[in-house]
């Protein structure tokens, strides 16, 4: 009977060992899978971050180039304004300020002379002329 107790203890030990090893192996596999998931997730995040940084750098460089272009355009516009102001300041008034204004107003106010006509213009509404005369229309039809 001692050997039966030994065999039963051996069988119980094997069963307990089998389940314990199965549990531990599953736990190790789960840990490895989670580590693998973590590493792939970190790699994906690193790739997304690198893509984001490269796109951000491209956007910043395009904004800088646009700002440089705008600054050049503003400088050119300012130079044009300064040149036009210098041209205006170089022109000297021949008559002076007040005389120039007076002359401008005098030139704008030139009036036409009204002349009374000695005779009234003809009123052509009572007679037919040109294309509206019947005689000419008949002649054109007859000629064709």
C-alpha cells in the first residue's frame, strides 16, 4: 500500500506540475506578446513622430519662404512709394500754391457763349426723307 500512496502522490504531482507549467508558460507568452505589442506601438509612434516632424519642417520652410517673399514685396513697394514721393518733392510749383489752385478753378469754369439762333432748325417729322420715303422704296424694288 505504500507504493500505491507513492504512485498517487506522483500522479497528483504530475497533474499539478502540468497545470502549473501550463499557467506559467501562458503567462510568459502573454508577457512576451505585450512586450512585442509595446515595442511595435513605440516603433509606430516613433515613425509617426518622425513623419510629423518632417511635415512640420516643410511647412515652416514654406512659411519662411513666403515671409521672405512678402518682405521683399513690401520693400519693393516701399521703395516705389519713396521714389514717387521724391519725384513729387522735386517738382517745383511755377506759380505757387495759391495761384495754382486759382488757375485750376478758372480753367474748369470756362463757360460757353450762348448764341441766339436767328432761325429755328427744321423739323423733319412732317416730311419723309431717306429710307422712309415711298418713292425711293418703290424705285429700289423696281430696279431689282
